[in-house]
């Protein structure tokens, strides 16, 4: 079993998935530039409502409405990890704390909203990327992986100290390990494409309802490279694991040869001593009882025991060498996933004078992502079994409830409020990790719009996101943290048929701190000490759009 390969697959596929930009743990809610400039769009009347308030789109004028949106997003994930093993790293300068940063770029996040209104009916279509939307790269790996390599070095340090302490009595030695070095790289790409088709109908001049279906198609690819795994022995650049075990074998052979030579000397000494004593009239039994002969016999027994111990040690090290052999040449891995699911979407919109109220409910989307990977069978490392080739992994998109209110203070000024709840714990994720959360995600939104004149509208808004996180759920392979977001932008009416918009959107993340427990991997003979992780992120988005009416 290639332990490194199976460990790396599970590690990389989880840690490098492109994160959601706004919304729940697995959901993007930034489906339009209108959302970027004012996230509180849940009760707004506009074409972007095809996603945020589909029932309200029925109140647009008759005709065909089209909106094309482009977004560029840049995000970083920063993990500050503390572990005693980092001090063994050649590049870490003896420090036990190290920062790992992943950069996620989504240069093109497209979306399209379309609605055809005729009388009380509104036929609607939305294309967007409601999950993923880019790639994430960790050019130095992440902490949980590096501690894994550090644990190997720690084990070999103990092995070398033990051997050199005993072999020095026999004129032999093995490489003296004091640290490690490794080059790691991870990259993942993930896109969940959403296609939503539905219809809204005005029941009265103040009330409309909506029903539709959303198809999600998910595709993801992941790559990992792990090169130049070395143990530091004082030589320039260190040595590889095969070179280390070659050095150990050479030391053991030298010790064995020296033991054999000393044993031969002892045997000769016993024979000569016994012969001399018998020449003086002693029997062989009496000669064997002489102190000098007894001392030689004891020395011979010690050498015999040392030889047996040396043989047992050689067998143990041979087993260790076989276990760690997969680390010798590094790893180059590739894994792909695909899957799809369908879920209903319903909505309602109701006007009361200057107040507009709306609600939308997206049902849970059952998703199963099928693996096509280099990992062909299950591993003793349980986390990697999520990515065994040919298996299907549950990755449901949780149900979502969105509530909104819009108040027109005057015709030119509108205030917006919104609330989102994602039913995360009712979804089904791999090994039911959703059960490790304390509850679903909650979002609170507010914003305002001002029609400066007949052509120009400016808007701004904010969003507060609160996850129900636990230490059991969080890890450096996949994490989210609480945040607050602001967006601002403008819309310009070029003509009665053409509108242009631009926006800037930024999310500010909190820090999540947690202690990491000790991990004893008995099957590999490795131990990773307890440590500490601190998680945070950054996120910035630019967007432009064009809306056409025919």
C-alpha cells in the first residue's frame, strides 16, 4: 500500500477546493453584480431577482429581459499552525509556528439572468456558478501535511540516536538525522454550474408566486506534487530516505562484521586458555572454571546477544524501510470528480404600499460526486477513503430559506433588509461531517439604493455571516470562518433598453483558533504531537454587468 499517495489524495482534495465567495458553507449567493453592490436583494424588484427574488420578477414590465454578469474574485486562505515538529524543518529556522497561505483566483465567474414577462406570467431562466468558481493553490503545502513529514524525521532521529548509542561499541555508526526538508505543491479547481428554470405568476396586483427547478452540475479536478523529501544529516542538502536506509544497512553490516571478528577472537582465546590449563594437568571442566576463561565466555555470550539484537534490529528497520519506501520518489497525483442533482425552488412576493415583502425556499440538492482518481483502493488512513476511484461521495447542497423586505422611503430611495438560513445539518456530506456543526448558517443583510437621477443609481449594503462551527468540524484541509461583507456600486441607464452596472465587494473574515490533538498513527509508527491552528481568509470581488430589455 502506498501510504503517502493515499494520504496526499485525501489531504489535497479537501484542502484545495475553491471556496464559496458569499453565502453558506457550500453555496455562493453572489449571482449578479446587483448583489455585489447591495447584497440585501431578497425583496428587491429587478431582473437579478431571477435568483434572489424570483416571484418579484413578475412585477417587471412586459417583454424580454436579459442580464449578463461578469465577476472577478481573489481570495486567500491563511492558516497559522504551531507544532513542535516544524522546528525540525530545514526551511523553518527552528520555529515551531509557520504560516501557510493558499491563493484562490476566479478570473471569470459568469452568470446570466433571463425573463420573459407577458401579462401575469413571467418565464425565467438563470445560469450561474452557485458553488466553487475557481482554483486554489498552496505553493508550500499545508501544516497537517508537513507535520506528517516531520513525524517521519522525528522517528528517524530516535532510530539514529538508538543505533549510534549501541553501535559505537562495535566501531560502527549510521547517519545522524536532525531534521527534514520537503517541497510541496497543491492545486484544486471546482465549479458547480447551476441552471434554474421556472415561472412566476401575479395572483393579484400585489401578490405573486414562483415555482421552478434548479439543476446543479459539479466538476472538480485536483493535482498534487510532493518532491524532494529528505532527512538532514549534516551533508549538503541532506539525503533521501533510500540513502538513509542504505547508510543504516551499511552501519549494521559493519557492526555485524566487527562483532563476528571479536567473537572469533574470544573463541580463539577460550581455546588457547583451555589448552594451556590442560597442559598443566587440569581437566577441561576445571579449565573452563578459571576466572579468565569465565570472563571470555561471558564476553562471548554478550557478543552473541548483541548479534541477535542486531539481527532483530535489522529486521525491524527493513520493515520500516518498506513502510516508508513510498516517500522515496515523491508523489504526482491527479483526481477528478463529477456529479449532478436537481431540486425545487419556490417563492412569494407581496406588496403593501411602499413595503415589499418576499420569501424564497430552495430545497436540498442531493449531490453525489463520483471519483476518477489515482487512488484505487481504501487506505488505512480513513480520511483518504473519500477519494477512492469509482466511489460516489455525498456532497449535498443544503436547503436555504431567504426572507427580505424593501421599503421605499420615497420613490428615489429604497432600504433593504434580508435574512438567509442554510440548513447545513440536514444535508448529507461525507461521513456525516454536517453532524459536527452546532447548527445551520445564518446571514443578516442590509442595504440601500438611491436614484440620483433618471439614469444613475448608486447602492451599498452589507452582510453578516455566522456559522455554527466546532473544533471537530474545523481543520486546515477545509475551513470557513465568520465574516462581515460590504458591497457598493452603481447602475447607469444608457437608454430605455440598456443598463450598465459595476460593483466592488469585500469580505472581512474573523480568526478561528483551535487546539489540534495528538495523533498516534500506530500502523505507520508515527506520532504527531498536539498543536494549534488559527484560520482566516480574505476575499475581494469586482463585477460588471449589462442588462437588455426588448
